[in-house]
């Protein structure tokens, strides 16, 4: 009997070792299980997200990207963003990219933006505005037929104080409404580049001052959308009966530098229709922009241009104050010389 009792007794040290080993095995299995579940969830999310955001022609992810980029281009003068994307949370997608402006001959960094969407619904947005911006209040135009004299306008005095060897972005307000072709022709032969056109959408100005601080318009480089171009296959590789590699090239209609007003206006209207079709996205990324009202007004009244953003050598821009078509000017961004010249 005594021998049997001795046979079932365990060494206390050995017992602790076994208990410790059992705990570590349990922890390892628990951690492994959690990691496995997370990996499985990531794989499932990636598959489901890919199915959802790649659905349709064009794909949903490309449509949403186009809407965000176009909303910014229409409501932020001379601001451009090209977005990248990747899947994020469950059935979510993240878009991110740098915001740039053309100042002189260069596209300068103005900040960055990142945003997430869930099944086509915007969820979060993070604007990181650059801190080296000169023209914090540069997005300002004046409607025609106001009492402001050009020489007293905020822009002309600042331009006169800027030194040689600089380039600038200037918001030029016109003396009257112009067609798109007429507005572009005003700058033909001048050593500067038009980059954004301000479109009249029925604004009355702020408190009777004729100031438009939230303008709507379009860049001189058209905002092409799906279906606007002609796509051809540049190369194709097959393995047996399957296509394993395919390259395509999309060409868009030619645009004259100081013309093509009809094509530009049509492109602006198609952009507004795209934004109206996706209002929940448009409204999330813009402020004080009533896209349906703007679209209705432009469709009924046509495209009338009352101002333009131009960029070039500071002294060349300063000479605009003597032009009969200029009502007033406002300075935006300023940078050191980067100009190759247009003449």
C-alpha cells in the first residue's frame, strides 16, 4: 500500500514544469487561433472588397475616385489631386494623394488628403493643408459691374511689391462676362498660362460687395471621365486560349490652348452631371456647393466666364492691371523663378 502511494506522488518541481508548459501551449494555441481568425478575416475582406469595388464598367472604385477628384477641381481654383487607393476596413476603401497647384511652370505641393469610404459612403476625411502657402485667401473673385478700381484691388499692390525672379498665381476678375473662347483668347500671346476658369452660376456676391469667395469653375485641362476617350489595345499576350497580359491606350479629343470652347463647356457639364449623380460623395468633399442648382443654372443659361486663374512671371502679371478687360486681381501663391517662357 505504501508503495502504491509513492507511485502516484509527483515531484513538486516537475509538476510546476508541466503546469507551466500547459499554460504556454494554451497561450500559443489561443494566439495562433486569433492570428488565424484575423488572417482569414483579412483574406475574406480583401476578396469581398475586390468583388464590390471592381464591379461594373467602369469599376466602382474608379468612379468614386473620379467624383472626388472632380469635386475638388470644380470648387477649388487651380487645385488638383490624383488619388491612389487600397482596401482598408471591412468592405472599406481608402483614397489618398497630394494636392498640387500650378505656379509658374511647376506643380507645387499644397498639402495632402486621405479619406475612407464604406460601400460608396464617405466615412472619414483628413485634410493636411501645407504651411508654406502664401495666398491663404487667394480663392477670391469679383463679379463684373462693381465699383472696385483695379489699382485699389488687393492683388495689384501686392504684385508690385514682389521682386524680380518670382512667379505667381493670380485671380483675375473680368470687366464683363465672356464666353469660354473669348476668355481664353484674352491671354493669347501673353507670357503667362491660364489654368482655371470661373463660371457664373447666379451668384449675387457677398452682402452686395460682389465678392465670390467660393467660386465654381473648371481647369483648362479638361476633366476627362469614363467614356470620353477612345481605348485601343496596344499589346496583348496569350497563353493557350487565355489572355495573360493586355495593355491599352486611351486617347482623348484634342483641345486648342486658346479655344475649343464648346468641348470645354461640354466637359464641364458632364462633370457637373457626374457630381450630381453622386451627391452624397460630392457634398462630403465640398463646401457651399449646391451641385443641382449649379447644373440647372448652367444648362439653362450656358457657360459665362467672369474670371480666371493665371500664372506666370510676377512682372508680366502686374502688367495686366492696365488691360481693359481686367476689373481687379488677387494674388494667390508665389514661388521663386521656374519659368521657361512662352515667346
